[in-house]
C-alpha cells in the first residue's frame, strides 16, 4: 500500500486512494476535481465528484494528510477500484483504503439507475356503470444500500402528471450523494405520498401510478390492495405532444416531459444544498460545468445577478431578452464564463439599471507631458520602472478630486445624504485573461509619479496573475479605465457604484490645433468622464474635466 515512516514524531505513510464500491457501475465520469497535489486534506474532505445519468456522488478522502498526487481530471471515467490519488497520510494509524469506504450513506448505484419497486394499491370505487376498472400501483423507494432516513430534496412530479418510463420522479440526498429516482414504467400519477424534506428508506411509498397501458397491476407480494379507478381517466391521452420532441427511438414525448425540470439538471449534493439555502430554483440556472453541470460559482453568480435587479415598483418590469437557438443558423461553441466575467456582468447590469449617467467628452493637449515622459522614460527603464501616461492621469485625477470633492463622494443609501471621503483611492481597470479586474491604488494624492508607476505595474501584474487580495480591490472613490494602449478615439465607460464617476482614456493622436495664428501639431488625449447625474450636475463635471485638462497640459503642476 505504500511506504511508512516517522516524521517529526508523527506517523506518516503513503497511501493510495481508490474509487469505492459504486454498486457495480463502471466508467462513471469525473465531473469535478476539488483538490490538487500539495493540498492538506482532512479526513472526509471531498476529493472528486462523480456523476452518471442518474446520480452524483462525492468521493471523500479516507485519510487526513498531504495529497501527493491526483491522477484524474474532469472528464475522465472511473470504475470501482481505480486508484485516483496518493496521499501522505499522517496522524494515528490510519485506516487502510479497503477499510475506509467512501463514506456513502447512500449506495448511489451510480450509472445503473435504481429500480423502484411497484406494489398495487386499493382505490375507492369511483367507476360508474360501464367503466372498466384498472389498477394503480404504488411505486416505492428502491434499494439504497441499507441507508435509512435519506431526505427527499426535490419532488418533480405531482398528481395528474403523465410519466414515461425513466422520467425522474424525485431526488433523494444524503450527506454525500444525491440520487434521482426514475419511474419504473409509463403512467399517470394518481397521488404523491411524499413531501419535500421527508426522510425515507428502501420500500417507502413514493406515489401511486396508473399504468399507461391500462394493464392490471400485479397484486402479489405486498400489503397493498387493488385500487379501482375510472377507466376514462386511465385511457385519457397524454398531454399535447411536441412534434419535434422525440426521444431516441422515435417515441413522442409529452411536452411536459421535455420541459427543463429540476431532476434533469446535473448538480452535486453540496450545490443542491447551497441552492436550497439561497432559495434558488436550479431550473433557472445554466450550469457552466461539464455537460451543463451546475457549480457553486453558478449559484453565487445567479444570486449576485438577481440582487442586482431592483424590484419593479410598478408596471410590467423589464422583459427578458428572448432565448435564441443559435445553432439554427450555423455551428456554435458554448463555453462557460469565468467567475470574474460573471461578477462583472452582474455589477455592470446593476450599474446600468440604477445609475442615470451622463458622458462628457474632451481632448487634452499632453504634448509637453509626452515630451517630459519621453525624457524620463529611458532613465527610469534602467531602474525597472515603465513610465506610461497612466501615473500622470492618476495624479491629475487625484488633484482634481481634491479640488472637486463631490466627484470623490458617494450617495448615502438613505438617498438623503452624500458621503464625502477624506481620502483619494482610485480604481484602475485592468484587462486580464479571466476578465476585467479593478485593483485600487490608495492615497493617490500622496504618491509620486514614480511610486504610482511602480504600484500600477505591480497591481496590474497581480491582477493578470489572479493574485489580487479582496482588500486590494476595495475602497475606490473613482475609477480610471484606460484603453490608450489598445486604441480608439473615445468610449463611454460604465460607472462602478457607489462611485459617482469614471474616467475613460483613449489613445492619444497627433492633431493640427489652431493656436490663433496657425495650425500646430499637438498630441491630443481623448477623455470621457461618465458621471452619476443624481449627484453631479454638468457644471461640476465640466469644471472637474477642465481641472484635469489644465493639470495634464502643464506637467509642472504634477510635480508639485
Ligand atoms: N495613448 C497612446 N499610448 C498609450 C496610452 C494612450 N492613452 N496609454 C498607454 N499607452 C502606451 C504606453 O505608453 C505603452 O507604450 P510604450 O511602452 O511605448 O510607452 C503602451 O501603450 C502599453 O502600455 P501598458 O498597457 O503597458 O501600460 P498602461 O499603463 O498604459 O496600462 C493597464 C496599464 C493595466 C491599464 C493596461 O494594461 C490595461 O489593462 N488596459 C485595459 C483596461 C481596460 O480593459 N479598460 C476597459 C474597461 S471597460 O471594459
């Protein structure tokens, strides 16, 4: 099983970790790998998540210790006994892998759908004259590997529903696994006996099912008796079928069965639990994991997005953009958005809906600044400092924010006050492979151009490496978004509330400028100030922009 030794007084041994008993299921897909080599693992920490068509299962660690390797990746398939990780197990004499099952309190029988049990039941005689009698059967919870008290976390069906064989009826969940229980045969649900939150074990009655084929149900082997029901009900045709909604094999599926249901979603127990805690309907979420699997990130982004949408006070609210099946028009590729992209999307949406904004444009003559910068650049490069126009812009904004404190303020949440800040912290939009990030430079007004150049480069590098700490992205009073290194003659940036304004910087261009006697070539920098018109009026914004222009035009002011 592996080498064993004593280290720092602790018993240490290398162990392999293998896939536990999965009820004989084979080639089950790894849908999440939660750990990586080098991680310190506690006993029962979830290592990987497996998922078949009908069940998902978290595989916990049978040992505490340091993970030496994880030998599977998302998309791999595994079977019982496959070694998928190695761990340097520490502490008391650990259990062997063979002794330490994966901690499943539910035998998920992954891959092989659990077969619910049927038992005939008795119905009150309702049939009128001339109506044939058929039997409903009780469908029962299948074998759960001996587990009792497994919670009903989703009930997908209700009385009157038409089911096809294999349609999911409910989802059960233990601490470690969730399992969908499919209908054993087609039919109409006459009654659902369970409720959300019920704890069940093998053999518990789930629902009464009137077989679609009208066959009499078997009566043997159960304590339930025969139920007679109105044959008119029994032979009633299924719900309106969608012409193009066909299951493989050409069986037409009732429309109700092709609608997205909670049980056709892929989500692990922890994710389902989180969704329940937030009161989130999983059917509303498009999973970004493999095969559309819903991840915790998806739920968090969904909740952030929902919080960003204000409750409509009157009227019909905002119509959602209709969903389009792009594949009708050509080949497509669907890829998950990164977590950063989803957070930015929610924040931008919130800003767009909340903030009545105005965008104001100007062009600033930075010919002298550029000459000064060119003179300094080489010497500073020798010291490892790259001097771009950005530190100048930061200093100019800081000075103008001090002079125009309303641009450095925020609206109070009571809607009746302005919060003026006695500090000047400026956010800087940084383009990263994961999406837009906004690190914050603190006390910009107290820092030299050199310090700002150094800090800008450091924060941008951290952002691009996704190593920014949360506190390095908090506390901004104002933001600069510079696309000057990329191009463009102007753009309208979106304010990042609770800030009241943002400066967009585009690419400088040499332009002929009339000096009263003749045209002279000048380096003109296009700027856009977008501001929240609830707090700032045009005159205040105009003066702020004039101050920035004056500071940038006269480089001596920046050195003060
Ligand atoms: N006009 C002309 N050239 C400019 C310029 C401007 N306004 N601003 C920068 N440049 C030049 C720089 O001087 C540098 O050239 P040199 O090496 O010859 O001096 C070059 O562009 C590259 O600059 P940089 O990108 O290395 O540094 P920066 O300080 O200009 O920008 C940063 C740093 C982090 C802001 C930038 O890398 C970035 O991520 N920009 C994108 C921000 C963004 O996405 N905003 C949009 C938000 S809304 O979706």
